[in-house]
């Protein structure tokens, strides 16, 4: 694997403008497709996707050129999902939990306090649970690539107080992405969840529309949320990833060799990015502390017990259905 540092993310990001990556084969392209993400250009996912796009362009002799649009340049998550569905956008990386607004079972990886480690979650998504979810996504005219990107465990930040136990969430105004699972979980904790697209999170925190938010450390860092938050509680309440999604019609227009090439190169990008995230998770607590973010650890079991008492797991088992829930518990252990 090619080693990549946070500095090199920024360098790679400079190759992510609103023009095709590289120019050597531009006139020869048979297919010029767009790939959008809500993540900043400095995030490992953006950097690794840029590398994969460059490899695809070179290996295809310029037949397939992929333009990268980071930082929600093509709109909010809901905007870009709509563009993907219509075919105006060919590729899009999206959290499965936000995708659940269109494919309900997609959010199952985010069931609160289900997974104990990223390795456990990734094994589930590389295995039968992920295959089940991808099949459901395909029914909606969207292709999910085989290998999911790692977003990591999500942590709660706040401008008003540290979250030390479930009671600290009562009455807290917290930003959540547009998804029923997120809203349900934080309501069961007694919080006041507000759905806000990622592109608007910084300003919502800055203007005190909400007191806090929750995201993995690499996103808290790359989006500079530490500038408008004071506390970070290591709840690891939800594991999240990013599917690389393709409009099915645009995907089918690609010849088999280009499809295979994309699957291979973006699988490698996901593998590399997972290692980047694992490395950053170990480093970022220290660097974010140096930037003023105050950290605290929590007893995750206390939060899980609070959700169980509120009926959260019973409710979502019924919503996802027995098959999906069985696959989740086969990987994560018994929840209900």
C-alpha cells in the first residue's frame, strides 16, 4: 500500500478541481463521468478517490475520465442523491444512513452501539450483511460498489457541556443528518435532534442553531468543527461508512472491462482509505486536543442499556425485518 499522510491529503486535494483529473487523455475520452462527495478535499476518502480516478484514466488509456467534486460542490446530500437517481450525476459517495431515506435497510450498519470495533463492522459490510444491503440498493436503480469506505465511529461534540452519561443528552439540541435512524436514537436519549445537511453544519454550530453534532474524528478535523465546538465525548455510538454509488443506467453504459477496472481500482482506494482512517483515529485525539477540543470517555454499555429500555432495538428490528436483523446480530452479537 502507498503510505499517505495528512499532508499528502492536502497535496492530493489540489488535484480535485472542477476539471477532469489530468489532461493528457482528455480529448480521447469515451466516457466523462462525475464523482461527487460531501467530504472536504483534505479527507482521506477524497484523496484516495482522486488516486483511483487517475489510475482508471491511465489504465483505460483515457477512455474513462472521472471528474471529482468534493466539499458538496454539487449541492447537499439530498440534492446529490436526487441527481444520482436522475442520471445527472454518475457517481456519489454517501453514508448508508443517509441513503436510508431512499433505501430504508441501508442504515442498518448504524444501529446504535451495535458494533464493538471498526474491524467487526467492516467484516459485516464485506460479508453477508453488506451483500444483502447492496442487493436492496440495486432494486432502486443504484449500483453500490463492493467495498465500502470507512467513515469510522461517530463521536458527540458540544459547545455547552461534555456528554458523560445518557442523562447529559436530555434537552440537548444536536445536529443529525437527514435520517430516521439518527432522529429516533437521539430522541430516545431525550435529546432534540435537528436534521441538517452536512454542508450547513459548521454555520449551524457557529450560530448556535444547535448545541452539538456527531461525526467521526477525521471529519471533525477536516471540516474544522473544533473551531465551533468545545467538548468531544468518545461515545462511538454508531459505526458509519461511505458507499460509492453509481447511477445504474450510467454504469451499464460502461463496457465490461471499464466496469471491472473501476471495481478493482476503487476497491483498492477503499482498502487504502480504511488504513488511513485507522491511523488517523489513533492520532487525531492528540492533535484535536492541541487545537482546544476537550475529550472525555464514556461507558458505552450505559448508553446501550438506555436505548434498550427506551425500546429502540425492538422498534428497529421490526422496521428492518427479521432477515436483515439476523444478519446484523450474526456479526455484532445479540441486540434484542
